[in-house]
C-alpha cells in the first residue's frame, strides 16, 4: 500500500465549479499535512498546510480527519488559473522526509 | 519565488556517467532535502542534509550521495547513471532548530534540474 494515495483524476471542470480532492495516508503517526500545487514542468509550491480543525484560505478549504487518516481539499468558484496538479503531502514523522501522493490533475475550462 | 535556486536547469548524460547537481537554500534556512520526481509521479525523498551531515535517507542506493556546505548550499551526486535515473531532481529547503523542524516541516522547492540519461 502506498503511503499517500489520491484520487486518480484527471478532473475537468467548468469555470465557477466547486471541486473536491481526497487523499488517504497510511502512517497514523504523521503530524504534518499539506497540499502543494504543481504546474506543468515546474516545482511544487505550497498551497496550504492542513490542520486538525480544518482551515480555509480564500476559495480553498482543507480538512483533516485523523481517525480515518483522510485529507481533503475543496476549491470553490474554480478559475482557469487553478488548472494544475494538486499533490497531497504527509510527513513521515521522521522529522525530515515528506511523502507525496501521485497528484491529481485539474483542468478548469472556460 | 522561494529563493531556492538549482543548477543546471537541464542536463543530458549517458549511462554510466556521473552527475553533480547543485542547490542554494533559501536565506535563513539550514536544511536541504533532495527529491526525485519521475514523469507522472509525485516526488520521492532521496535524503536530507543538516549541519553538513546526512540527516535521513529514503530508499535510494548508495550511488546517490550528497554534501552540504557551511553556507547551507548542497550538492547531489549520482554515480553510474542508469536510464531510470532520468527525472526531475528537486531541492527543498527548510529550517531546523533545536532538533525540531520549525513550522511543521514546511519545505520550499527550487525549480529543479531535469536530467535525461541516454
């Protein structure tokens, strides 16, 4: 079983739509959780950290369910510029390594 | 921009050759991690350097080695290149203080080096 598993995608949605990505992780001792965004042939960029209480940043909402070892990202009012690959990232509780999911591709169309 | 810089941006090598990739960490950061990202996959952790020593290692063979310098910059060396080593190599910097990663291990990535092995 992979350490971090994500929806396979791709997700094709029209502008203005709401889209949700899901992710599960296997290491119950993990302490830090993130969503990174990666544009084609570019580096991953931190989108947001994910906290137990859930957190929101503008149109983006992240949720963490430790009991189910499940993380989600909700994007409201999708923009063309949201088109990218979204990577679910979980620390290994080692203090150094991050485990990345394979990523979910989002394409927002006019 | 993250302030993490990597060089070169692209590199073409042949099987059996050796390669050195370089990374300058973000100002104020003291830890560098290296990742390998194959096409269509998420980044895979190679190793991390802190205080000029390897601080942790992923599932990569010994022909992947590294260095960290007093200014916190780092090198990744790969010997005896194989075709499967073709990938995007990413460097990420972070801040470690008192044995604990600050800001819950948030790592900032450079633009990467795209290595092609022929």
